[in-house]
């Protein structure tokens, strides 16, 4: 799209005079709009596949697929369902038609012939509102991404701390334990026990990865709570040693966990558990 264009609009109308009129009305008043036009729903589908469309001006009465059917199909499409649509009609103008269009997912409703100023005002209003919602969604996604990074960093830090404490404890246990040395061992064991109590982190994991957990539980309803946490840590990208340190389990227990999960999930020998969980 040329840099001078801020938005792309698609006009879908089988009447060439109506299409041309709408194009002219918008282009004469708003130079930042790139206007595309389609004489049918079939052509509109092809344009939607090729271009990123910000707003659709849609005629109701068209041969073949009419406006309402096209709108319903659009709203069922994962990549197109959030494109706002103004239903633009000169025939279906009753309050019942307005309700039908809004129920089908239209963002607004205009009767033909629309005043050029009103047409532009409606387009600007919807595009501005859509831009605002997109900014909110982007900000929320950035907040979620930061929280996920923060959680991953906390888990890795716990794993590293526990690993270091275990190494120190192993070395201390090779020495004669009495007096201050024994007290130090007990402090380290207590510290490991406290670090192992990570209920708050578990809750954060479940909150931030609820969608993944829901899909996993839906796909494998027999999975246990402990297995859910284990799978979520894998999904987060933690390596096996970090997971063992966080969960305080031995390599043998980790192998048993993986084997049990592979059996429950009926994975083939060539399927990697990590890849399966990422694509679930």
C-alpha cells in the first residue's frame, strides 16, 4: 500500500453506478483512503485474500451471495471476522432489516443514497473506534508478554538458586556435620523447602497460560494437575534440568513423567513432546 494511504476500504455492490458514486464520494473527501471495489461477494472474497482491508461498505441485495450471507461468512472467518462492516442498502431499510444486519455483525447501517458527509463521518467514526480497540488489544498483549517474560525469569531464577543450594548442601554433607556447619546445613534445607513452596507461581502460571491449559485439559481430560504444570513448563520453553530443579524431582522421575505423558497422549515414537505441546 502506498505510504500516503492510511486505510483500505472495500466497497461491495453489484450496481456499477452505486459503486462509482460511493468511490467518488469518499475519494473526493478523504485522500488517505485506498478504495477497492467488487461487483460481487465472490470478487470481494478474492480481494480480501489479497489485501488487508480496514472497512467494508456492503450492499445488501446482490445476485448470488447477498450482503447478509456474505457478512455471516466474513464473521465466521478467523482472519477476517474483526473487519468492521457498514451495511449499505436502498431496499432493506426497515427497522427489522437494521436489526437483522446488526445481529449478523454489521458495525453500522446506511440507507442509500447516503449524504456524502454522513458517509464519510460514519467511515471515520468506525475506523477511529476500530483503531482505538486495536491499540487497547496491542497494549494488553504487550502487558501479557511482559508478565510471561517476568514469570519465566522468576522460574529460571528459582531453578538456578535451588541448583546452587543443592550443590552447596552436597558439598557440606561430605564434611563432618556439627556445630555451625550443621546449622548451616539445616538453614539450606529450610531454604530449599521454602523455595519449593511455589503455590503463588503455580497460580500465575495457570492464569497466564489458561488458554493452553484449557486446550490441554479438553484434549486430554485424564491429565493430572501435576502433569498440567509439568506440560506448561515445557510449553513455556524451560529445559529439562530447569524443570527438574523447579519441581524438585530426580532425572528418573522426569523420565517417568515424560513416558506417562507420551502414553496418555498416544504420541508416536517420532513425535517430540515439546513440539506436540507447542502445537496443541
